[in-house]
């Protein structure tokens, strides 16, 4: 996955999520982990010019879009959501900072999905989600 161009990766994942969203559950955690790794690599790479930096940030925002689609696809799977939250939590935190504003809309959508679907009266809101909700 590291050798695939970011734009190609995001486009392929969007197509996969559209076609196979009901069957993505067993692979959701692994996909989220790979997307999180790619996101971190994209936002921490400082070795290029301004145009390439802009492309990297757009690809990083695309990673967050793909993560949102994964989370939407497994929204009924509380165990899966609980496994994904620690993986994507740093991304959600970053999306709420000035450096992560390119992904803020998608990040907020993911937070909303977690609050709405992953929480109930017995489990309550995960403590990390409270840190995201000022």
C-alpha cells in the first residue's frame, strides 16, 4: 500500500467502499490502520515544494474521507468501532487543529458517527471522544 500513488489509492478505496460497503467489516480495522499510517506519512513529510505539499494535504484529506466511509459502513459494529477509535484518534485530533483543517469536515463526521453509533447507556461516551468535543 505504501508504493501506490495517493490519488490512485483514495480513488480505488472510494470505489471499493461504494461497491462492497456491506462486506467491509472484517477488513475495516486493517484498512483504517493502513489509511492512518498513510495519513501520518502525508502530513509529516516536509521534503517538497508548495505544490507537492498541497497535493499531499489533499491526499491526506482523502484518507480521512476513506476512513469516514469505513466507519459509516461498520456503524452497527460496536466492537469494530471500538477497535478503530484508538487508531484514528490522532487523526481526529489533528483535523481539529489549524494544520488539519483540510480534513475538518470529514473528521467531524467521523466524530458524529462515533458519538451516535458507538455510544449507548451502558458504555457511555468514550473518554477520548470527550477530548474531541469542546
